[in-house]
C-alpha cells in the first residue's frame, strides 16, 4: 500500500514540478511587494490545449505552418488536411474563422512568421457560443499582444536556409509597437516574409505487377508576404470600443518541370492573394465584473488570382480568380447565477452572409451565397467538486448558388446542436471530464471552387466540387488531466457526409477532388506525460522534495496516440503517433530542445494508406537570453535526418503518391525588446477581442 502511495505521489509530483514549463516574466516592485507574472509553455484546460509560441524558440523560428506541425497530436497533411487528436480542425485567427482550407490555408500559414504569434489554442470541446460550423475542433491562432501604458517595441528576425540541389533562403522581419494613454490604446504589428522552397513529387501506377510512371515534377517556389495588424481601443466611461484592421498580401510564383509518358512541361505559376479583415466591437461594462455584453461586427474580404503559363508553348494554360466577402454581426451576453457556486448563464445571436464568386478566363463559373442566422444559450454550474455545462445552439442555413451550366443543390435547413460537459475535480489541478457536442461543417469555398489553382500537366488535374453537402458531427470525449502537461484521453468523432480529399485515376489521368462520404468514425486514444531527468540522477525521494522552476530543469515530455479511421465500405487499419520533446539546460544558461515526431506506416488516413512513416522528423534548437532577457537568440536545425516525406497509396486505385519538400533547414532567429525605464508599467487587457475568454469557463478554473 505504501509503495502504491509513493508511485502515485511520483506521478503527480513529477507533473507538478514541471507545471507546464513556466516562462518567468520580470518582477515588478510596488512598495516592496514583488508581483511575478508567469507564462506557461503548454496548458491543458478542460476544453482546450494552449501552446505558447512567443517564448519557445523551438516553435517560433520558422513559419506558422512549420511551428504547428511540431505540436504533439497534430497532423498537417497536404493531401488530407489538418487534424488534432482525431478531430478535423477549423482554423481561426484572433477568434475569427479564416474561412479557407487546403492549399490556400497552407500557403497563408506558410507566409506568416511564427514569431508574430503569441499562442495557439486548440479547442477540442467548443461550446454553444462557438459557431456550430466549427465541426470537430478549433485551432485559434492568437497574434495580438498586450498594450502597456508606455511605448513598447519588439523587433524579430528569422533567417533560415535549406541546401539540397542549391541554397534556398527564408527570411522574415517583424516589428510590434504598442502604447496606451488615458484616452486610448493602440497596437501595430507589421512584417514581411520571403521564402524559397522546393518540392519533388512522383505519381506511379502499379497494375498487373507492372509499375509505370505517370508524372514526376520538380518545383522551385518563391513566396513573398507582407502584413499589417492594427488595433485601437477607446474607453467610453466604463465601456470600451475596439477597432481591429488586418491586411495580408502575398505574391507567390513557382517554376515546375514535369515529365511523364509522352510529355515534358516547363511551366510558371503566379498567385496573388489579398486579404482584408475589419472588426468593430463594443463592450458594455457592469459593476458586476462577471457580467459581459459584447456587440461585434466583422467584414472580411479575400481575393485570389492564379495563372499558369507554359514556357514551352508560350501560352496561358490557366487563368483563375476568386473573390470572397463575409459579413458577420453577433451579440453575446453572460451573467452569474445565484443558485450555483461560480455558475453563469450565457446567450447570444449571430447573423452571417458569405458571398463567393469564381472566374475562369474572366468568365464567372460559380456564384455561391450562404446566409446563416443563429442563437444559443448555455448554462454553467458548479456544485462542490462537480462542474456541469449544458447548452444548445440553433442555426438556420440558406445556401444557394449556380455554376455557368446549372444551379447548385440548395441547402435550406434549420438545425439544433446540443452540447453537454460534466467534470469531477479531484483537486484544483486534477480532474476527469466527459463531453458531448453535435456540430456541423459547411464545405469550404476552397473545396467548392471548380477551378484549378494548382499546377497541372496532361496526367494531373485538380478540381473542386460545387455540389458538396455539409457534414454533421457527433463528438464524444473523456479525459483525465493532471496539472498542465499530463493527461490520458479517448474521443470518437462520428461524421455523416464527411468531406474528404480523393485521388482517383481515369485513363491514366490523376484527378484530385473532394467528395462526400456517407459515414466515417474516427477513434483517437492519446496520453501525454512529463518525466524529469532528475528522477534518474537524484531518485524519487529527492525529486519529490525539489521545488524547481520548470524553466530551469531538464525533462522529457512523452506523447503517444493511436488513431483509427473507420469507413464502413473498406477495411482500414489504425496507426500510432509518437512525439518526444526533451529540454536540457547547458552551461551558460543555454537551453537545448530536441523534438522528435513519428507516425507509423500502413495505417489508413481517410482514403490514403501511409506506405512509409510520415511526419517523421527530428528538430534541434539552441537558445539563450542576453541583457536581462531583452534579447533572445536561437539557432535551429529542422529535420536533420532528412526523413520527413509523404508516401501514400490511394484506396481503390493502383496509385502511389510520393511527396518530398526541402524540410531540412538550418537558421537562427533574434527577438529584441527595446527596454523602457518605466518599471511601474502595468499590463492592460488584450486589445484582441477573443471569441472566448479562457477564464470564462468554469471547467477551466
């Protein structure tokens, strides 16, 4: 019995000593009282996992896409989309949906430097106040920092290169300025990103014991992105008015050499993308700080132009464009309830209109409109050690449109989406949670676009599907969490009309498109636990005595998961995922972080079978802080074994798809915070009006 007690104490003690790898901030002395704010590298909350990017050089040395691919439990595949712990991700930025997916999403995230990101929330249990269209889970990329009552400035630079057939450079710079006075606060973040990259692909057919090459390509890509993010906040009496405006412009081009039976191509492609996002928010303040009333209006426009020119024939092969406009108005209200400890009731409404138009050779071939009206209510209660959430969201959809040849299948429905959570708290930091929610996922405009916005040759064709129908999800999850890092969980997502990417073969032409699958279930079992290295050097007894700052200790974090995609019409196999992250403190306060990812082969990822392990990479980072932590410098080496590649077969076809990017990269990054003499400066609330406050959910307390 005594032995079991000590084993339990070790498990909890090891986790507690790590306490999520806190990043200490400066102490502020006020009348001899020191207040220290800490930032946790990873937090496991009841409904979400939060990854801090701003203080982790191992994550923020490259692009946002490169950073999120290192997160344990996340799969980002060019052929099958983005998924976290078995759940399809809807990607938000600063609390607002991006409304893009697939290659457009990857290009957008690749063009944004990771050092412009503060943190990423992955919300695995979105409640009723989130749009029901969030599907399985939400990735919320948060870029805004806090404004202070003095002018603050931070400059960041990241320079990387890859060396395969020749050197390719990736350079980004950004500057963050913010200040606040008694009238208003403001913030401006501007930056640029230049990146050179390469990708090699091959498509082969294995039929009747004969292997034949259908297509092989070698692409040199050049990406240029400029962005500006601005925010203003005004205090009107006790109330607050906020303005946010973001603009992002990217200009990308690529030269692709292609070969196959009977053809040889030499093509140039050009992509221009311009994105505007404007938000105005009014926050009504009450004497009771737990009350909240927010009014928000959001306008978003996204314009893309793509052309493909043949150097061989000196002709334009593709000339496609799309324009998307979104209007969103919403109201949210919440207040505490008297009959429950720390309970509250929330309700609100939303109206949204999305207009999407595509053109081929300046001829409109898709005109798509989507209108959504929604209302929700949610009740949160707490009784002794139990927390409960129950809610529902009603949404009415009116989706219509037409191509240049026919009308689309309309989707006009009213649906109700319930959600419920129950949690038992063993202590303030250890809890068991069960959750259910019903969600819907509307086809993205990227998947609907009938035009090809990718390279093509005589044996490769990309096309969207304007007749895709929405997907209905039933999501179930159970999770035991201890402190911030350790957890064990199981979830299943049951989907009807799941939208997936299919690669099909017709007369030796490989067709990439999207289709609805009547029914799919995704099962995911996962566990994560930290192991301090001092356990092996000092023993269990001494380890439990130590009260050490996790940022100053050596440890190994282990994450593993088993995922199984159940598709009724075919026989499928599951696959294992592994992530190991090790932190070692070297002399002179140099921090060394090694991150290893590995996904086993022979498992089904929807309609693809991994013929070789994928997401297989070893990344190393050395970092050090100087000048009282004002300057941070890091040196990184990603995919040093050059083992990260994708080799998939496509179910129901004799195809083998192989893809290799120039993922082995080396580089350095610097982050310099211009010092201030104002030592009594305090932080004000974030200028960003987030979709959901972390502390607003009693399950997170």
